[in-house]
C-alpha cells in the first residue's frame, strides 16, 4: 500500500469521524431506532377488549370466564346477559371481541355432545382478529385439559412444540430485521452522500490529481462505511440482548457475512453516487432503490405471501439472504453448513455489484 493511499484512507476516516451528526444518526439507527420500531411494529396482541355473554351460568362456564379474565391476551370489559347489548359495545368500538357461551354448555361438554361457542370479532384489523381467534382457542384448550382430562381420550391428541421462539413473540424477529434494515440504509446512503458531497464542494477533482488510482479512491470512499457498519454491530448486540434474543450461533460467522452484506449495500450506494450530481438527487435515488429492496426482503411481509413474480424478484435483494442469515445465527444457532446457500447467494450479489460499481465509478470520473 502506497504512502498516498495510506494518507487518503487516513483523511477519509478522520473526515468521517469528525462528522458528529452522521455518527449520531448511524448510532441512532442501530440502537434507538431499532428499539422504537421493534416496540411499535410488534404484532403481538395483548389486552384485547372483550365482552362475554354467559347464557349457561354453570361451573365450567364461570371457570371459562375466569380464564379469559386472567389471560394476558384479553381484557374483560363487560359481562352481559344479552347478545344484543354486547353487539352494541362491539359496534361502538368499546370491545373488539364477544364470547357467547350458549345454554347447556356444561351439560353438552360433559356428555361429549357437540357444542358450539360463538366468538364475534371486529375484523377491521385482520391481524388483531386472527390473533384473538388463535388466543381464544388456546384459552378453551387449557380449560378442557384442566377441567375435563377424560376428554383427551375421546379423540386424537396433537402435541405442539414450538422451536426457536417458544413464546411466539414477534419482537425477536422485529429487532433483528430492524438492525438488518439499519445496515442496509447506512451502507447505501452514506457512501452515496459522501461522494456526491465531494462533487458539490469540488474536492473530488483535487483528489483525482493526487498520485492515486481510481481504484484506490474507490476503496478509500467505501472503507469508512464498512468500518462503522461493522463497529455498529456491537452496540446493536446489546439491544438484541435487551429483547432477550439469544445469540446461539457464531459471532465470527455473523461478522464475516455482515461484511459481505455491507459490500452489496455500499456498492449500491456508489452506483447511486455515480449518477447523481447533487446531494438531493443522491438521497432521492437512495430511497428509490432502498424501498424495493426492503419490501422484497421478507422483513415486512413474508416472501411466501408475495405473488410469484415478486418472489422471483426478491432473489435479487441481498437483504433477503441476510435476513435468513441473521435469523439462522441468532435464533436457530446454525453455522456455515446450514447457511452456505444463503451465504453464496449474498456473495454472488455483493461481488458483481462491487465490480459494476467500480467500473461505473471509474468511467464517470474519467
């Protein structure tokens, strides 16, 4: 490495760390922003306002009412004797769910006769309605297990065991996805803004007359982003730990693959900088490229739920493979043997994008 290259790298790193606003914003994205988004975007449903109409008034029906009252998923607001009154609460938005226990419920269930409970749900928010239905079935299943153990012999028994996330909370997935999104945003926006800012100030032309090659200038421009992107992983690990997300896999493997992921993000940022003349253009193009990559990654919507065309396009998103990697390392504890497919796909995206961005960067400067 030449003395000029060392000096250029030193200049870029010093300039980067002198910009306190950028440093604070990057640290904010990896920590505070990740916490806020995880808490705000949680799909866990708790304290759903509930009204119960108990038309049976039996021992088992009262026990069922008690279990719903003690459940963290529901907040028992009303106990009515008429369904019409409870429906009024639902129409006015005072409750989200109504449980109707029919007459003869205890007699039917003890005699193994078919009986039906009615659950009325406000479907304006489909996620809350679906989770309320799932949680209500869980409460009823606990009642049957505790009060009617003999009922288990009347049919087949399905034993369910949840791996990797036994509590079925969404916070584990959300905090990891927010950290991945932060890495993508920093990797794209910072090099794009940094290079375009040099163009606007006229200092890029001064660097071109220095005894350095375009390749050396390219390396100097992406080095600070790579360094801060890898260093920012460590405070983000504290946030992950605060949400009780375990680190079951290899930290070294995670850092190596994070480096390849950042390379693909940085390459996209350099491509944007090559075609941008002003900082405003660079930021707009950055967001234009970021949103498709984010939406096709599976961080906000499962890839399997997308149309076939979008599923095919999602294979071009490095964030999709990085999400599989980060979830595999943290939650599943898998290693290279299980992640080699995603890792190779990530590398196959990062290296060509880096070469392409270098070629366009060199051609645009010349």
